[in-house]
C-alpha cells in the first residue's frame, strides 16, 4: 500500500463529511431563502453544481494541474 493509499484510508471519513457538509449547508441557505422550498429539487440542483465542479477538478488532475501542489 502506498503512502497516499494509507493516508486516504485515514482521511476518507473526514472527506466524506466535508462533502456532505457542502450539500447540507447549501440546503439550509435554500430553506432560508425560498419559502416552502422543495428540498429534493434543491438537493438535486446543488448536487449538479457539485458534480460539475468535481468533473472540472478531475480534468485538472488529469492534465497535471496538481502534480506539484
């Protein structure tokens, strides 16, 4: 197991928690801003934005943007 694989095993729960926090924090803002908010629709829209950004990050990783981070 590489050092990076060992580290990701330690960090998995933290990373997962941070991702969920992005979604839930934005859900809270939608609830504040939109009377009678449709929570499912809001979650879907927030997730779409998150996924789009993850796709951009993946492309940046593939082209080497983080090779010398």
